[in-house]
C-alpha cells in the first residue's frame, strides 16, 4: 500500500504570481530606455562615492605611516570593476537601440533589460556599502634600533650634562664639539641608546623619554638638502614617499617630513656636521617649548655650533691622565695588565706609551689594542720610541687615527690656514707658544700677506686665524694662560704625515725638534728635505756639509750651537727661511751665507755674533732681519743694511754691544747709531721696525724720518746724555718736530739717559 498526499493551492495566488512574473518580463522589454537612464544615474552616484573614498584614502596615506583598510581596498576594487562593467553595458544598450534588428527582437530586448536591472541593483547595493567612517589604520613606527656602543671612560659627567640639557625646556639645540677621535660619536651613541631605552620603558613619559621619534642621521660632508631629507624620511617611516618624491620635486619631501613631525615630539641626533644644515627647509620643525623637540649634533668646529644656533655648546676635551690610563688599561687586556702590575719597569713604560696618546680616546684605544700582544720591556720601549719619533709607523695609526684627524685639516677653508698650522708642527711636541710669537713666525715665513704695510692689520689678521684654528679644534688654548696655544701631539703627527704625502715621502720633512739630540742627523737624511727642524736640542756643532738643494726652511734655534762646517750653506740654493736664534754660543756667521740668494727671513736673535759679514748685502730678497738682543755685535759694515732693499721688517732692539765701539767710518754701529739711521732711512719697504738709539744725533735723525717713525714698534733709547725733554705724544697728522715721537710705539725703553 502506498501513502497518499494531498496539496491544496489557491488558484488566485497562482494567477497573481504568474501575472507579476509576466509583468516583470514585459518591463524588461517595454521600459528599456528608462532603465538605461536609471543605470546612468546610479553609475554617477557610485563614481562619486568611489572618488570620495579614494580621496580620503590618499589624504591619510599622504601623511605617511597609514595603511588603507583591507575592506576599503576590496570595496574600491569592486567599485572600479562594477563601474567599468556598467559603462560597457550602457554602450551596448546605446548601440542596440540604433539597430533595427534589435528593436524588432523581443527576446534581445528582454535579455538586455534584465541585465541592466541587475546592474542597477548591484551598483546601488555597492554604493550603500561605501560609507566608511575610517578608511585607514596607522602603522606602528618601527622602533629605532639600539646602536652598538662601548663603555665610556672619563666622560660620565659630560653625558649627564647633555641629558640635563635634554630636560631643560629652554634648550632646544645642543652642539657637542671637539677634535676628531675625542669621543663625540660615542657620547651621541650613548645618548641615543638612553633615549631609546627610556622611551620603550614604563617611564616613557619622563623628561628623558616620551619622544615620538628618536632620529639618528650620519651626516656626510657636503651633504645636500635632498639627501638629508631622504635620510630623515627613512627614519620616520617615509621610505616609499621619499622614493616617490625623488621622481617629483624637492618640496614633496619637505611636505611629507613636515606633515609627520609637526605636532610631534622628536629628538634629531646629527653626527659629524661640517657646516650649517638648513633643517627648516628640509621640513624639520624648529625645537620649541610647545613641541618639546630637541636637536643634538656633533661637530669638530665651534663655528658650526654658532651657525646651527646651538643654545648650549659643550666641548669634549681629551681625557685627564688617570682617566686616559684607565681607558688604556681596558684596551691592553688582562694578560698585559697582569705583567704591568707585577713589573715596575713595565708599568713605567706602559704609562709612557699611554702618555704619547695625549689623552685622545681613539689613539688610546688603537695603541692599547696593539700593545695587548707586547710582553717584554724591549717591545714596549720600542713602541714608545716609535710613537714619539714617527707615530705614523705605529701599527694602526695610519689607518684609524691619522686619517680621521686629517679630515679636519683638509676641511680648513684656505691654503694659508693649512700652511700656518703646519708651521706649528715644526716645533717640539707639546710646545706652548704665545699667540703673538706664532703670528710673528707666520709673518717671517711670508704666510701672512705682505701687501699691506700696516703691521697692526697683519697682527689682527693673525689673531683671527689663530681663533679659527682654535674653533676648529686644531689648536688648543693653554688653560692656565690663554695667551699661549699648543698643538695636540696627535694633531702634530697628523700634520707631518699629511705633509709627507701620507707617509709616502717622509724625506721631505726632517723634523727632530726637542728630542735632546747632541748630534745633528746624518747628512744623508737631508738630501730630499724641504724642511729641517732641529730646534730645542743640544747640538753644539755641525761639522758635516749636507747636500740639500730642495731645502726651503732650516730651523736650528735653541741649541748650544757654536760651529758650522765650512761650506755648510753651499748647496742650499732654495733656502727661504734660516733661524739661528737663541744659539748663545754662535759667535760668527759664515761669509758663505751670501750664497743664500733666495733667503727671505734671517733670525739671529739672542746670538753672540760679533760682526755681520759684508757679503750679507747680496741677500737682496731678504724681507725679515732680526738682530734683537745681539749684545756682542760690534760691526755692521757700511752699506750692508741699505743694500737689503726688500726688507719689510728690521729688528734691532737691544742690538749692538754696550761697550765702547771704536770709531770706524765703515762700521755703522760706531758713533751711537747715527749711521744706522742713515741706512734705515733708505729702506722704503719697511712696515715694522725695532731700533736702539744711543746718541742724541741718532735720535734727531730718527725724529726727522717720518717713514721710519711711522712703522717703529719698539724703540730703545740708551746713553743719551744731554737730552732733557722727550715728548712721546702721538701727532700722526702733523709734521714731527725735534723731541717729538710721532709713532705708534708698542714699547719704549729708556735706559741710562
């Protein structure tokens, strides 16, 4: 048997449903033109909605570090596809309406109408889903990585000082400056890591933390604005935007960076600035109390600190001796330290090696690592001697230390500054020289312009150059007396290394000053020399004749030098500078000095020479002659001084023996220096004169020579019996009268009138 089912369906419902279906299908055919119009309207509405969403997405993405939501991207993709399809459908409808076959085909009109109706519903539904309150999400900023660093020694208080400045609302820009290798980058690295640590800890809202961005940029020399923008942009998550902007204009990079950093609290750490960076034009907002941002930079020049508007300038000096010793011991390692601690001799040698580094951290680290493998006193003694006499030959110095220091030298703005600094290197290690003496030496070397006869201007120019070198951390002012400057030992080594073509032509500079030598270097070492400096030694005689046709400057001052070999000067055909000063045993000047026809500066100060050779008159290129404190000098032959027509500086203060000099018409020192004045008056290129007058007649000749008076800086008056009144008032604009000194004297010595 089977089951019987009974279904009852009202006839009127069936009829209604059928009618509705027939009506819809009929509508597909009869209302085609209306539906095409509705499709166009719906399409325009969707396109407008699509454009609005796209604009919102582009706006938030333009600021960087924002990614569009996946659902927004999916909607945009679907909208683009639907819009394309709708345009194609409209085009089909328009083409069909012009076809007679299509107009007569009910089936074709039915299919097209049905497709248009479906597309209208799809577009309307898609539009209704496009009302997004949020179109993107901010990407997390990749946290700045901790930079590799080493423990700091001896700069703890300086680090704390910088961190306090970061907490100070009044300080927005901080400049750390000091010579190369002193540890500026190490300090900045420590600051960077401290800020990273504090920003990522629970105390991130403290003054040391709370930065939205901690940005580190290694600055290149001659860094252009676009490169700087790219480096900053990458650190704040704008790498893609920087790449896109590179294909556009520089202003796009500015807008990207400014949009991210405006209203943010950031700290920008710039390492190794050589010149001013226009951060504002790069898009970096200026630090202010309102934004709480900071800029910290390192540089080798105090001048750059000023150009960067640093509210706080902090100088990094070399380490004090005990801190330097501590750092050195860390680098030599436990094995060497155990030997040093057990052996007094080794301890003394080790301290001596460390001392040669001059407290410069980079040198201490480099030398310490090299010495870690040295085990015997002989090895340590040899290393000490090498560092003292030729540091560039010590392992690692010519790779890690000297090239780094050379950047500062090469960055000096003029050849003159470089030459002036190099001159200092001819002095002994750690020599302290007054600024005035150094400037005077530069003038003797013709390193200062000799076109201006105003000596005061030259001196002022010299002081400005000294200040530039100090600000560039290449010269150091002596803390105990700022009238003096010194050259750091490592800077001195660098200068000689650079001057010798980075050690490739060491023979060009024979510099063995202040080494306690009792004998001059063998003459073979002189052959290729351009400069020989043996000053401040204990050399009593030089009895070998060197062959040095390339020699331009010879410094033999401050020795007990008494004898020079006959023919000593014979090969020095290019010599420009000869300094024999402070050789108190030098009583005679060889007549062969006349062969030095290129000589421009001759310094005989503080010697005991008794006569100038008549042949000296042949030195017609001589610009500087210094006879100061030649108290044993009794003879200057007639016409010698007046023949030196190129003389610009003549120094004769305290010149000549105070003993009675026999009258001799061929000796201008006889008769109280009246003949001296006669010859000095014939020198028309003088711009600086120091004189000693020992008679009223000589004084009268001086007073009647306006040109000589104008350039006299130091005047010594001795033994002027009968002189009752001396008016030293300054009357430059009036013709001088007897008894009046119309001169710009720096010093006036009046002795035993």
